[in-house]
C-alpha cells in the first residue's frame, strides 16, 4: 500500500471573510482567476468537469475554461465524447477549479447549453491549424482506437485533405458548452482544517444571490 497518511500541509496563506466577498459570484471568480493568472500558476483556467449519465453514473475529466461571463462558463469539446453523451442525456455539470498554491478551490454547478454556432466557429478557427485537424482526427472522441499509428495516419490523411492554408471546417460534432451557474462555492484553506467556505445560490426572485457560510 502507498501510505500517504503522514503527508499534510497547513493552509495559512489567507482568510476569506464575508466582507471580502463581492455580492456577485462572477466578479469574485474573475478576481480569483486573475490572481492565479498574475501569479503565473500553470493553467489556472484548467478545471475538473463532472458529469453523470442518465443512470447517474458519474465521470470527471479536465477541460480548459475558454470564457467566463454573465452568459456562463464556457469550454470546448466533442459532443460525441463520453462527456458529450453524458451532457446530451443529462445536461447539468459541476466544475471544479483547484489553485493549490493559493490554497483555494471554486465549485460551480448549473445547467449546460451549447454555445451559438457563430461563436464556436470563431473559436475553432482561432485555434492552431493542427488543433483544428486533431478535432477531426479524434472522432468520435473517447472511442477505442487500434493504435497510435492509426491515429497518426488519420491525422496525416487530414493534412492531405486540407493542404496548405485550405480552411478546415469546424466539425458539427465539436463545439462549445456553457454552464449557466446556479450555485457557486468559494473555498479558502485555513489552519487546523477550519477552512472558510461560502456558497452563492441564485435566488428565485430578483436575480440576486444568497450568500451562506458553510462548515468546513
Ligand atoms: C490540462 C488538460 C486540458 C484539457 N482540455 C480539454 C478541453 O478543453 N476539451 C476537451 O475536450 N478535452 C480536454 N482535455 C482532455 C480531457 O481531459 C479528456 O481526456 C477528453 O476530453 C475525453 O474525455 P471524456 O472521454 O470523458 O469525454 C484536457 C486534458 C487536460 C489534462
């Protein structure tokens, strides 16, 4: 057995008080993300995306946040992947950011919708050409592939199909998904495992947010 029971850190970097919180969770999230970017943390816009299928079987994987605004939190993927099929059957997700160096985590839960085609097209064509071809090559994402050689051969065939600067169309099975966050949680590690946690829940009326401190 790998024994990790002796490994522990104490979280003492910062505190989170109610008076520190923005009344709205989006600017609160944007401020924490910006702090992580400014500090040079590696890919602080990478997040864990948890989904569940129609039977409730959960699955989780990393994706990259590509935008955060009033419309929601946006990432891009293959709609026919494991996660894509989960979200087709059960269009809700929870996102998790963990910024270890800042002793912080943020959770965001909500329903998931597709971003408009025009926006997905713009993002797809802003990606490096190799990434565009890779989206075509990995289809359907998450399906078995015979070998690395088979994948490389598909990629080479796509290079031949779209030579030079020939535009690569965005595949219909690839695009953006957006979580319209209904519930957020901001967590700041504290000493003695007495962490600070605040939940923002969207209120039914008035469009405001109810903020609640949670036991750690
Ligand atoms: C740092 C990192 C970033 C990733 N970004 C994405 C992404 O933005 N979109 C995506 O579809 N997969 C991304 N992946 C790959 C996914 O984690 C996952 O392997 C893939 O999407 C298939 O997941 P699924 O079979 O659960 O659908 C990323 C992986 C890592 C480690």
